């Protein structure tokens, strides 16, 4: 567990402490393998039940010089309180009891049957992390694209953290720079509950087929209560409007130049973060890897982690998240 300023855990740290048997432990391993954000995401317990209140500083106090026998005005910073809520994600998995018993290793058979459900929950949360929108789904939480959805040249605004790559139409994608930490970007979970994916073995239950006829089945219950808090919006940024169809042409956006620009908009605000990561989809990861082959490009490099090549930009890892779309609308 890393400590920077305050003590906090990543989501993987929390899950690794989960009590349970072989099946539960294996589910956690599968969960980690299929969730890119799990390696990085910092989790913080809500301070207000199922919601989390944070105070964002928008401006500094107006400080004055003074002379002897001359006073100064009392000043204060400019602050805004933001409330983020958590969402409930639930799912069940069932398999015919007699079929599982015939398999010999009942636990492994049930785990195999649950695999798709676990992957679907992973995909749903990662998708919500980027594109969740409470206006479209009241039960969800607002993701990054919902919050960083305008472009502005005015420093100190959310829009200033979004840079356009010049694309138009609806075949665009984005690159995100995220600083993880309790004072930066982090996931939240309800007060008094457990963080991350929870698994409950419901045992043998009587269930029904499509025509209402009953049979005995093993049932597993999966639950994940989660939300997103962006406490310091200046330590996160988005390169939007990357035209996917142009990536293989001479008119392709200069991704490394745009990433340098975004980095310097975030640089002084990412201090104290547990980890800073670039996120993109496979389309962009491939394009960056090709650019990294150019030895003259000192910003893009390729290192090896766990036997796998990983692209880095300015020594920060570039991670692939398949839930980042190639069909984003133009951000303006």
C-alpha cells in the first residue's frame, strides 16, 4: 500500500484483502485481469452515506503587501462543494445443479459459468467511468466524458482541460490523462460497505425455465456499489476529436504533440498523485506503438511489464481500455 499525503488503497489492494474461499479468490484474480482500471484506481469510502462531498478550490485568496501602520483586507479562497453519488450494479449467475454435479469439480464449473457475468460487470463499470450520464440513466453515475464535454481557452476551467485534435463527425476517439489519488481522481463506495466486486454463493435454489417449469440450480450473486469523484479537475485531461479514419493518412493528428500540450496543462496539478496514467483504446494504442518505433521520438518509449510490451509517454504508462469508443461525437 502506497502512501502519498493521506493513506489510501487502490481498488486492487482492497480486493486482495477480501476474505473467502478458492472460488471467491479466483473470481478476484479474473476480475483483476479483465479490468484495466483496477490496477490504478484509488478507492475512497463515502463521507455522506452513499454519496461523497468534496470541496474544490477555484481561486486563491487575494494577498496584499503592506507598509508599517497600514492594514490589509481580509481575503479568502474561492471554493465549490460537489456531491458525487454511488450506483448499484447487481447480477446473478445460475447453472443447472445436476449438470454442475456431473462435471466433477462443481466450483470450477460454476466459475466458468460466471465468467461472462464478471466480464460484463467489468465492462459496465469501465464504460460508466468514461461515458456514464445520469441524465440518460438515473441509476448510473456521471463519467469523465460527461464532465469534460466542452472546450475552452480559459485557464482554470473544465474546458481548458480538453484539447481538440481537429476531428469532426462521429468517428472520433479520445486519449485521457488521469492522476489517481484521494485529492485527485478516485472511485468511491458507500460508507460502511466493502469496496469493489462482491460475490455471494447463494447455494442451491429452485428456479424456473423460460416456460415457468421448475428445476434446481446453483446461484451466485455479484454486486458492486461504485461511483466516481474528480476532486481536482486540473489534474485530469482529455484529447478529444481524434479522427479515427485519418489515423492512417497524412492528415492524421500529431498525437505526441497533443499529449505534450495536455501534459503541461496538468503538470503542476498532478503532484502527490499515487499514479498518473494515459488511457486510450486499441486504435490509439496501436498508433502510438508505431510512433514509438521511431528512435528519434524520445517522448514515446516501449518498456516491458510482466513480459508484455507497454508504451510509455513521458515515462507514464499508456494503457488500453476497450470501452473508450471510436464513435464519439465531436466535442466543441
